């Protein structure tokens, strides 16, 4: 699959794709750790389920948003697991999606449809 040059071509992102990008951030993680990190970062308000997660990871690798590491990130990592990290392109896509969502939130605020704007 050819990676688009403009990150905005992939917007809007599906929630699972955006959730994986947010969970990974600057770290390399295996699938189960991605689920745990997302749960921790959202306080359990949202969830990534295993079936959705692993299908999403496969599509994201193919799209060039994340990459599977050839080796675990450090010596203490479980060598039996597959580890992933966000690519530079994936980071640009995440930033573009965050900006898009920020603009939508600004519209919601202007219409008093966001929390705290009654």
C-alpha cells in the first residue's frame, strides 16, 4: 500500500486507529500493553477490545501509521511478543486528527454544546 503524502488524506480516523496512536504516544508497546495504556489514559471510559485492536494494528502497519519493531525495545521485554511504535507519518496523522477534533470542539463550544459552556 502506498502511504499518502498528506496526513489529512486519512482523516477522519476511526476511533480505534486514533486510540492506538494515543496509547502508543512515544513508546514502543505490544498489543496487550496498548490496550492497558489506552485504558489507563482514558480512566477506563473507553476500551480497545482484543479483536478490534489486532485487526486495527494490522491495518495501521499496512498504512504506514505504525511499524512493528524487528527487536523488542529493551532487554527486559518479552521476546515472544510483537512490539509496535508510531512512525513519523503516523505522528503527523495523529497531529492532524487532533487539530481536526480541536476545531470541532471549538464549534461545539461556540454553540454551547461542550461541557462547561451552558
